[in-house]
């Protein structure tokens, strides 16, 4: 029995990936699988492809993403609630999450279809914005949720809490709430720690804090994190999910963050090694000598 009988393909809308997309589709069509292509694929090959529905993608047994990390983040937020595993083909710049190189694509996909692969589950964040005892917005994130001031060169003041326990009052440009996946993204640039994907934790990383003692802290992902904006006439903040979804915040709003019910399921070739990715992509550490 075919392990992945229905495969979705999600592509970044970039003409530079057309050849990679064509090669993948030709290979998949030669296998005993049903293939669904998203709107990005259809835009690159309008004469050959039709865009499938979001429901069809969520019903796939595997989705292959061709693009950069941003393409995978977008697909991850949409597909993780349905429990769909994702395999990433790197056609972006860094390719930290889309770890299969185009010249290794066919061999890697063949291994995955044959049942030889490594799957990992990455925790995601679920957030809601509470305003005057009502929930006014909801969002999910693979990498991080970022609260920052919309005004240029101006700090915001906010409080953080873990469940009902007060953590601190902060004056900073904002704060990054990062998953282990996001710990190697914006949070790392902000001085946060690298957290292994297998750790059930979340990092709170203040952005350019006023106090030198206001350092990043790592907390359990099983607890609720609460970030409340302090009142003030000049409060114009925004919350961003994965750098892609933005929602405005008002004074006294509280962002309540928990671990999402469903994790992101990532599929890797059997040779995948997280620390090798750190060394080769981020130039962290050193190779054996």
C-alpha cells in the first residue's frame, strides 16, 4: 500500500523554480499517487495546471513545498491543524527548514515515498488578543509572535506573566515569543538562545530593552504566556506572526499565548541532522577535525 497516496505540491510564485517544479511533477506522476497543485504551481504553469482547493490540500497525506523558509511557514500555519506532514525543497536563500537541495530532490522524494525518512514534530504557538474581556483576534505561528511599536524610534511598555504569575515589566522596542523552530530566526538575532526542536519550551526575548538586566528567558510551552500592553496615549503596537501576518494592538490589550493543539509535522530525508544544518546554514560550531 502506498504510504502517501495523495500528495500536494505548494510552490513559491517565482519563475526561477519552474524547472524544479516540472521535474517534481513529472516524477510524481510516474508514481502510483494522486497529485494536487496549489495556486502557486498553477501560476507558474497556467497551461498545464489547475489550482486545487484548500480543502484538497488539507486532505493530502503529504505536501511538498518548493520555495524558501517563508513559503514553508505559510504552508505550515495552514496545514498543521489538519496534521499534514510537509517536505521542503529549497529554492530560497537560507533554506533552514526547506532542507532538500534541488539536485537531490528526486532521490530524496524517492526515499520518502519508499518509507525511508525522518519525521519530527515542531511545536507551534496559538495566540488570542483579549480586549475588555473579549477575544478580538486569533493567530497561529510556527516561528514566533512579535510585539513591536509601530512608531519609529519609540519604546513600548508591557508586562509579562506565566499563567497567573507575574514575570516582569518591560520597556523595550518589543518582544519576541519564539518556538524552538523560531529560536534560530529573529529571536537569535535578538540575543536569544538556540533551543533544540525536541525541547518543549518557548523563549521570551525582549527587543532592545531599556534595562541591561532585561535578558531572554526560556519557559515551559505547557504554560500560558500573557503579554499586556501598558496604557498610554502613544501606544501604537502591532503583533506579527512569523513575519507574515500583522494585527494592530491597542493599549491594555493582552496577548495570550499557548502551545497550539497540533504540531507542525516535518518530513526529512534519512540523512537529516539538525546540528549539521546549524553548522552549514548558520555557520554555528565547527566540523570534526
